[in-house]
């Protein structure tokens, strides 16, 4: 358990009482204190006295000591108050209550976090989800969103720590380190939360990490899980969102699974089927026969909703020049991009080609 969990409570108690208050671990080392100069000091005599009488208040080294709830000889904590006598003893007992509540809160949070991690990583049987949720007093039917934060470049453990600090005070939000680069953020949301709201939340996370830690991230968003058992599916969708985004939306750093469109379907197709599709679409010539200028024209035509006048304006060419280029594409491929059906086929073909290229790069 991190010392920062106790620190804010210790400081508030010390400010109210005007006494030095701190916490030691089972080895007697000061892990948290309102007086920073005491951090790291050891009180071995106090530990021996506590071990002999764990249920009593102990006076040692001019201080009062009292074990926190759940103390044991190998892993536990005790609060201390500098000073002796009735006033110091009473303050030590009150501090014990506050810090024990804090300790219990974060232990429950940790247990629930482990539970959520087991769900999203498919490390728990579906039937056991209900049993464990009941044991942890975990509400099963609440809308929750899963954000997968993937670090790009060198991974930094500070990213995990910052995310944990952002959601430390909410018992229903969890930050889970999945591997070296991936961090899952599971947040309880209101029933009326929209996809745009989720994207804004993700953008907020990205901006905070970029501003304070200079961390570069890509964030995938799964569909809203209405039940605990759906968290695993939402997490997988967030993974797919990132992977599909790397292929079809390379400029985006926040990708929502629900907005992937046809790219999501293409990503799940076997490569052999994709290759057959391309060979059937481009019977006259391979798609490789199109030069970069032609491909740029095609993409601009799609971006402007197949509008010849608007596309020619954006390309700074005469309308007839664009028509000539479209006719040239029709001769090469047999597809007239001014026809809606042909345009859809061509657009899908370009995406399939892009997908196959990404698969080839992944093999090397």
C-alpha cells in the first residue's frame, strides 16, 4: 500500500491537533508523517512492544502507537502521535479510526480493481462474476465505459500513477495496468452519456497526460457495458478500435469503436478473401496501376461527397480537367466514380488494399 494513501489524512489530522502524526509499517519504518524529517526513520522498540500487545495502545520513544485495523506481524500499519499522556493517547485512538477507514477503503478498491482486471482479461468464469460481485458488494448493472490508453514510444510508469490519482477518490472507477504499454480505465457513467461525451472524456485524459508528462497516447473506446459481464467485450472493442485506427485513421489519437464504420468489418475479414475481392473488382488492371496523383484525386473526390464542382475547386483545377481524370480512372478500372454504387466499391477496395498493406508490414 502506497504511503500517499495515508499522507493527506495524516496532514489534516496534524493540522487540526497541532501534533506530529504519522504511520509506520510492520518493520517500524515511518512511511507517512506530517513531519517530513521523520520519513524513513525506524522505531524497532515500538514494533516489539506492538507485536507483544497488538490490541493495546503502546507508549514508546516518547510517542503513542496504535495498530490500524487488520494489523498483522508481517504486513500491517500502526499510527503514532508524538507525545505521551491522556491527550496524546486520545488523539492516537481517533487517528486510528480515521486511518483505518482510509486503509479499508483502498483495500476494497484494490480488491475490486483486481476483480475488474480479471473480468476484462477473461480470467474469471462468467458464473463466478456474480458470486465475487456479491462478496465485494459490487453493483453489477450500472453503465460503465472502458477506455484503453496505449502509450506510444517509451512507456512511462508515471502515466499509470497519474491516472490512478485522477480516479483515486471514486470507488466505482478503476485504473488497471494491463501490460507495459496498455492501461485500462473503467469508468461508471450516467445512462444518458453519449458517444461524443465519451470522446471528450478520452480527449481530456490524453490532454492531461500530454501536458503534464509529455506522454504520447492513443485511446480506444469500447461500447458502453450495461452489466459487469459485458466489460470484457467492451475492453476487446477498445483494443480493436486502436488497431483499426492504426490502419484507417492514422491521424486520430482517440478512436471510438462505434465510429469505426466499415473499417471494423474489413479488419475482421480473412486476407485471402480480401485478395479475392481486389482481383474481382480490378479485373482490367491492378489497383497498383493508379499513380499517386490519381489516388489523391480519388480521395479528394470522396472527401467532397462525389461533388465534381467542389472537388475541382479544392484541387485548383478546371471542372473539365477533373472530369477527364475520372474518365481515365473509368477506363483503367471499369468503375465510374460518379456513380454511387461504383464509388462505394472503389472506396471499399482502397480500404481493403490499405488493410492488406498493414498486414504485410506486421509480418516483417
